[in-house]
C-alpha cells in the first residue's frame, strides 16, 4: 500500500502538481481565497484531473499541524527519491558540481539547501540515509519546488559515496572553519563535490578524513559560524563565479 503524506504551501503543491501529478490525490484550498494565484492552482488541478475541495481555514490549520500553509494543502503519495549516485554522475555534462550534506537534520535548512543548489545549477544534492532529515512536507515547502527538480541522492554510507565520486574524477572539498585554505583560493573549475556538515557539529571525522581538501569561508565579523544553507550558497556561488570567468 502506498504511503500517504501531506504537502502544503503554494510553491510545494504547485511543484508537485507540475512534476508528479500522478502522486497528488486531493488538494484543499482555503474557501476564502479568491485571488489569481488560487484560481491558477484550481485550473491546474482541473487540467490534471486532481480532486479539489474548498475547506475552512481551521481544517487546513489542523491538517498542517500549525505550520504556515498559505491556504493550500495537498494529500499526496509519498515519493521516494529514485536518483542514484551512478545515474547522476553518468548524466553530468561538463565539470560536475555536487553538494554533499553530512547529516543536516533541520528540514528548513535542507529545503533551503535544495533551493540554492537548484538556483546555482548543482547536478545533485547527496545526503546519508541516517542522521539526516530526508524529504518532508516542511522540506518541500522550504525548497520552493526544488525538491522535485533537483536530484536528491540518499546513500547508506557517505564516506563510501565520497570515494565513489573520487573514483569518477571528482575532487572532494570539505568546508571547515578549522581549515587554513580559504574557499576563494580553491580551484572549483574541475569536477567537484562540496561537502558541508550538520548544524553546530560540522563535518564528522570520517567525512573530513575522506575529503581531498578542506577549505574555510573567511569570517570578518563577530559571528563564528554560518547556517549550513548560507554556507552552501556561498560555496556554490563561488564555484559558479569561477566557472563564469571560464565560460563554463
């Protein structure tokens, strides 16, 4: 029997309807919403043949468990990520750009990482099965659709996955504030996997030891660390900045 889940928020529901309409079982919309955005969603659901109901705000609040939902909730079939590391690497054209997350457990951080990885043209986001949040309704909402447009690869052993990427020619670069080499001096023109650690903990020892190189993001203010999604944005943007200078 297919496991069901709840998705909420306009971006998340629209993205699921666009990319996996077969998985959407029913959409509930706040009965008091009559704006153009709502009408567009209603029309999209009708074209996809998805059942749609108007519901009281209180009912939507109860379904979403108090999480902001923008007046839109959908019951969907849970979709497991089908991408494998091999399939992603086989599909890469040009220098690879992978974002690897070592145990990110905050759903909003993961959603933001997916969103920025999609925006910066990363080939995939890779994360371990254990000690990581996985794709949840909160992740889908924070990702603003990127959870369905960007491959999210779940691996059972992160160190083994990093070695697999190394065997395929990727240079594995870990971000650590203890590293002496600043990010801007690192060659990101080659195929790379950028590895970031969990909130507050950083890279695990085995992950750090598996990296080919460790780099730091220079900090000139008073804060000592960055949110993982902010760090991901800086690292991925630096890769894009360097590649833009080379016409890549």
